[in-house]
């Protein structure tokens, strides 16, 4: 595809900056991963190793994807190489995205273990929301990845719309738990438990801000204005663009064919730049924080709430 001078002016500095940020992120990630082996508390060591292993996978894939920028539907690639293959990167994304929500789910479930007072056993609905929605989040993103991978192969935009829908459902589902948890955690203000819950409180605030912002973005813009209208429009075409593909040849093409371009307009313009930059910077920083294994400073909160 042709590349304008303006595109080159924006494209390479943006790409280089994003790659540099992710190089720094990888260095921090490795340092955090090594630290997890030094924890003397066996229970914390196992928790930290799980969190930091998931974080390492996500950060490594983020670095790879910041170098090899890809767009699944039309198989756009930043570099003309099979390393920039849409299907290859989609395969990496499966592990990274499951690790991303795995970090969130594991952190929230660990919070429930550390502070059992958050679970209102007298109310079945509240108990369900507090204990099961992190699992629902993980299940939704697992299903979303099935749709995304199938869409990358078949080019059926409806499957991408379903992927985004399950992402939205997943993060909407944990909002009630997050709000209930914050309300309870802030009741510890002016008690000894306030300092002990600091890491957990920060974790819940960070996840709440992300989940609320992401849910509003999906429900208010991405789903009703972008994904579903485009999916419906493709289904209504006499000759769908791109055309639907099936079978082994579709898998082979999704893996081997790349359309190299630096034309940011072809990628989606400023909207793509904002999304891609945020995904591979802000989301990575959130993962680096979760890799620290937010947890209660002391074993029992009941002994400190005096």
C-alpha cells in the first residue's frame, strides 16, 4: 500500500516510542519475576509465582506485538514477515489475554481469602457476586478468544463482534463485586486494618477504574457504533468484504499472508493509535502492578481492626 510523507512522519516515531516503552516494561517484569523466588512465606511464594508467571507471559507478548503490529481482519502487518502473521499473533494473544484476566481474577479471589469479612454469607446474591464473578470474567474472555481466533481465520466480522461482547460482559460482571469490596474496605479507615489493606485497596481501585472505563467504552461506543454495525453490514453484503474463508486453506492464508503497510489511515487512523498505545502501555503497567501480588500485610484482619 502507498505510504504518504505524513504517515511516515507519524508512524515510525510512534512505533519506536511504543517499542522502547515495552523494552523497559520487559526489564521491570523480569526483575519482578526474579523477586518472586525470594519470598520466604510458602503461601505467598506460590501466589506470587503464579501472578508473576502470568505477568511475564502478558508482558512478553505485549513486547512482541508492539514490534509486530497486526490487524486481524485484513491481515495488516507492520513488517513483511511471517513473524507478523495475524494467526500467529492471535495465538500469542490467547495466552496473553487469559493471563491478563487471570491476574485480575486471582488477585480478587486472593482478596476474598485474605479478608473473608468481604463475603456476606447471609445474602446469597452478594456471596455469588463476591466469589463467582472473577471466574465469570475469566470464562467470558476464554469464550471471547474462541470467537476471535475463528474470526481471524474465517473473516466473519460477526465473530469479532461476539468477541468484544464477551469482553464487555466479563468486565461488567465484576463491577458489583468491585463496588461492594471498595465500600467494605473503606470502612477500615481510622483502624489498624487500614494500613494492612493498603495493597488490596489500591488493587481494587485500579481494577475498578479500568473495568468501569472499559465497560463504558464497550457499551457506549465500541459495540453499538463500531463492531455490531460493521458486522451487520458485512452480513448484508452480496459479496462480503473481506470474503468469508473456510477450511485448511483459510488457516494457511491467515498464517502466511501479510499485507505490510505503515499507512496509519489504513490501520484506522488516530483511533487505532490511541487504542494500540493504551493497550500496550497502560494495560502493561497495570499488569506490572498486579505482578507484585497485592495481598493483606498481616494474616488476620480481625486482630488489627481495633
